C-alpha cells in the first residue's frame, strides 16, 4: 500500500509541480509560450497514451516487473530533464518521463485491487489511493512554488530522484512476484502507438489553433491525422486477438460511464490548477512561493473531502456522491470565474472558491474509482485501472489544450484590449466558467449510473466475528 501510494504521489505530483516553474524555465532556456505548454502537455500525452499498454503488460508479465521498469525510466528522465540546457532536451525528457509514469500508474492501482480481496479492506485502500491523487495534485503546486523560489526550476525534476531510488529498492525487496498471464503473449503495440500518436496530434492541433487559427494547414493536418489514428486504434481493438482493452470490459456500464466521468474530471483537475497558478503569478504578481502558499488550504481540504467521502459513500452510494461532488466543483469554478484583474480579496476571490473545489474533488475521486472497478475481475484489473487512469490523463491533456486555446482567443477578443491584464484575466474567467459547465455535464452523466452499494465495514467485521465464533478450535 505504501509503495503504491508513494509511486502514485510522484506521478501525479509531476503533472502540477512544473507549473509554477514555467516562468523560470522561460527565462533560463528562452522558451516560447508553445514550448512552455508542451512541458506540461508532453508529459500528459505519453502518460495517457501508454497507460493501456502498461496496464496490459502488468496483467500479462507481472505488475512488479512493469513497476520496476517504470520507476527506472521515470527517475532517469527526471535527471535528464533537470540537467537540460535547451527547450528540446527538457520537452523530450518530459515525454519520456510520461512513459515511465504510464508504467507506474496502473500497476500501483492493480497492486492494491489484486492484493485486497476483502471488499471492506479494498474500499479503505482505494480511498487512500484516491486521496493520494488529489493531495499530490495540489501539493505539486505548493512544492513547485517552494523549490522554484528557494532553489531554481531544475529542482522540480531533481526532487524525483531520491524517492525514485528508494521506491525501486523497496519494490525489489518487498513486492512478491505477481501472477502473470500466458507465456506466449503479444502486446498490442500498434494499438498503443496509434492511440498515443492520435492523442498527441489532437492535443497539438488544438493547442496551435489559438496561434495559427482553426483554418490553418498546420491545425487541419494535425486534427485530420488525429481522427485517422484514433480510428486505427478502434479498428485494431476490434480485430486484434490480444487487444489493449479486453472486449468484455466494454459490456460493463459502470466502467464505460465511470471512464467518461473520469475524463471530464481530468479536464477540470489539470486545467483549474494550471489557470489558477497563471492567474496568481501573471495577472496579480504573486511570486512562486506566495502562489504555492495560496494553494495550501486546497491541499488540506481535498484530504478532508477524501476522508469524508469514505463515510458518505456508505450512506449515499458512489453514484449520488459523484453527482454531489460534480455540482460542488461546478459551484466553486463558477465562483472562480469572477476573479478580478486588480489585486483580489484573498478570502472572497481565492480561498473561498478553491476550498469549494477541493471538497468536491475529494468526493469525486473515490466514488468514480469505486464505480469504475466495481464489476471487474482480477484478471482484468490492470486493464480496467489503466483505462480509468487513461481517461483522467487524456482528459487533462486534451482539456488543457482546448481551454488554453479558448482562453487565448478570449483574451485576444476581449472588449477592453487597452488593458493587457484585464484582457488576460478575461481569458481565465472564460476557462473557469467552462470548467464549471464540464462538471455539471459530469453530474448529469452520473445519473445514468447504477447506484451500487459500497461495502459497510461494520457488516464485514460482524461476518468475520460470526465465522470465527462458528469455527471449531
């Protein structure tokens, strides 16, 4: 449990920890705005694109082997990125780091779901795993601010090296060899490459639209390539003897709708922290440390919401908690859409809405994970967990590209362009308002989910006691 959660913490941390370091990266490496975005998006694309391949590899070859491979790649890429002297080296290292993260993410969940066979224990373990996701995302903003302010931008990557070495050692010594699949297997490399390249082309086309226009040849070629590649991925999954996603999973309504809701959560999860950090630094002049400290309350409230969801899910059920969580996040994002261009009142404009968002995120992560894995057998645990994580990461990559384009367009078309800060903040307001709409859509989709019942710890303990009493000594 500890190895899984710490590894997941590192993976999610790196989706946000670089955000506050982007201005320093820009100055040190003479990066363009597009290159800055790819420091974030490049990691998300390979993480989302290779998750399914890594998840299936874990089912077939053993979760421990894939976990160790991912830890080596992730740690080595962090070292190369921290030593980068050019934008190209930094961006390529982030792409490679995403491949390592893709190997770690589904195996960290599979190690939990396959080792916790008791439903009550499994629920407790999944709640801690879900809280880790939310905590790491917000902690990354704080830690990124501290490291960037007190040291420099390189340490947001160097920080992965000590825990990476420690986790590799702990996994070698502590993890038992996992059950592996058939000896003669063939991984679906065409499927993995087509979905990764398709997501990359889609993200690139969407991100370039703000600079080149929707009608430019560069954007149209990228979007056309994305459609073809994603269609190829679907065709490969239909015809392959050993697809990345077992066909039996498509018949699970809980998994299908759970992934759709997780995709929408990924859009809001990454984009919200990205735009909040940009607002604090670029619009109202916070330094990296002050911006990071402003996010501390969100980190704490996400943990509170995550622990509260363990009790609430027993009473309300996962579906109802998804609906409530989605509406709570939507309310917080709508509140954020009113941020001013002048220095804000921290309590009214920053603290209040981000606390509301944090509570909703704490509710959502556990309930979506419980829903998506509720009907999945142990033999498909890796594929199902990989699919859930893929939905979140792909949603984050595509959502960030789309919302960045929309925010830039709104800034350009702002009514009052004579005041650059006002125009910039107008773009952020539009992005926050769209995030609110996305969360309302997630709540509406959750209405179609069956209201599965989460296991009650009291019932599980009572059954265990009765069995013990009836067993001859």
